[in-house]
């Protein structure tokens, strides 16, 4: 799975269903698993995938296939003769598409591994797929339609944040998803005081707390307003249901994921979702290319009619905007050289890093007493794996430039070489998380 938030929910559900298999029938293997529940037995089981059901992340699974260290490779034999379910497969990064396709094809054709792709927005992947598990996906999609998706009159004319805030305020229960963290904070500042905010500028422990409060409010009677401004952190794997959803123009896959938060439980004949063009620029990279392809496909339409064929067109055009599906040259590193099996395993392992962003660094937030105790312990004893895993619930990532700005404002404390925590707690809001500008 692409996100640990999805993973934890799914693992808990599997434990309930398959509790009779064995004491440790379901094992979670990811960086954010709760160390409080970890024992020597479960840790070894995770490292070796020694359980009937393993729930892990895309990063852990795929990077292990290309790893060159024994600690990451000792579990790989478990993949043979197994069923691998890849959730939210639209999250596969185009820069690694050819490499991932090659690895999955190898597993399917030579190691009797069954590959199941699970997503509402199926990408066009070059894999030996035998067919759909559910027959007639077109008819099924029409039968399960729960949302009308309305497009703006112009896909190039932006709405102002002030106008959007006024519209949202007229709706009693509404979710609005924007593309950027700065956009979420700005729009939230224009909303009534009883609104909610969610973004990656809030540490995971903080987001979990706010999300639970939102769910509690939604479960009560329909009298009270529940208005949420957020970034795409809520789009995949969050079980939440709003009658009305607004979504900033983005890639078609992101729009469909946002639609999954609208009338999710089918309590209404149809939910209402509106796409709007934000006044801010689309971030450079994948998101901008996805938005450009979406604009092209939706030109002249007033509503989005989703079909599997329409999604195939989208992904084919989107992948076509990328110059190379293996820019790191990983496939060439793993081919015989001059007819001899001289494979560059170490270089390939270094190159295959799905989430590596060299410019981004971690900042720890002393959000509550537990976080403060952990940070104090880190300052005294130095970092170690068990402690850092607990602290992941209190971490956010920022570009180095923004960390430098905070540092010049004396807002940071280096508690250990290279490890930073927020010192000035006036720079962290209980509503919106880190306040980036003084």
C-alpha cells in the first residue's frame, strides 16, 4: 500500500477477520508500525515475512526487490507462490514504471506469484494481466455511481479564495481539497471559526486527532456544520463521507480519489462534487503534467462521466508526457555485460529509491507530552531505531530552504547532529500545524 494510514486500518481489519489463523497471522511491516506492540517474535516475523498475511508498503516491498543488503533480502523467498495485492496502483511513479513492470512480470512468470491490482483508477501497466476479477467493469461502475462531478464553465479561469470561502460557508457539511499546503492554510483562514484543517504541515499524531474529531462530528445529527479544508492527505484510504466535496483541478486520478469521499456510504441518491480552478499555480512535476492532461481530456465538458476507457486514455496520455520510464537506467544495470552476469546490484539499489527527496528534511514537533519525553530522551541518549520509529508520529518534512528560514528566525533546536525539533511552539498552530511565515 502507498500510505501507512491505509496500511494500519487494513491490518486491523485483517486481524479481526483472520484472528483464528494463528497468534501472529497478520504482520505489519512498515516504518511507522507501533513499537509499543512489538516483541522479538513479531519483529523477526516482520523481517522475514514469516506469517500467512503480510501488510506492507509499496516502498518496503518494491525497494526490497532491488536491495543488495541481506537484511532486506532475507524475506524475498516468501514472495514465490504467493498472492501480491497492490493497492492504489495509480500511485506507481512514472519514473520507475518500466522497472516495476519488469519486476512484477518476473515474479508472475517465473515464481508463480499472482499479482492483483486494486484501485478505482486503474493505470495502463505493461503486465501479464489475465483479466478483471469483477466481470463487466463498465456496467458495474454505472451501477455503483454515487456522485455527480460538475466542472466549471472554464478550466482555465480561476476562482478567488474569497469567493470559494463564501461558497463553502453556505454548505453545512462540505469537504474542500486543494493541491498545496499553503493553499489549505490560506483558504482555512477565510473560513468560519468552527471549520477544520488537515495537511502534511500537521504531524501524523495531530492529523489523527483532528480526523477523529471530524468523524465524531459527522456521526452526530445533521444539525451542526462540518467544513473541512485539506490537502490530498485525505484522498486515499481515509474512510470519511461528505455529501458535498469541492476539489481543486488536478489529475483525473486525484479527482476520482476525492470523489471517493463524497456519498461514500451511499446514503444519498447522488452526492455532489464540484471541480474548481484554484488561483495558485500548480506545482511543477507530476501534478502539473497530470493537470494539463486532464484539462485536455475534459475540454468542452460540463460533467465528468467516468468509464474504464476514459481512465485508460488519461493514463496513456499522462505516461506519454514523461520522456523516459527508466531515467536512472536501472534495467541496464541488471543486464548481463558482454554476455557475462556482471550485475551492478549496489548501484541499482542506490538508484531505486521511491520516496527519496534529497532536498527534504525531517522536523520533529513536540506536539504532546509523549513527544516531548521522546525528544528529551533522544537528546540524552542519541538516536536509535526504536526511538526514531516512535517519533515518526511527530514528524513533518520540509524543504531545506524553509528549514533554513526557520533557523534564521531562531525557531529550531538541533537536539542531535542533523536532527531538528521545533523550538518556538508559537510557530505551530493547534488548528493548521506549522506556521511557515512569521
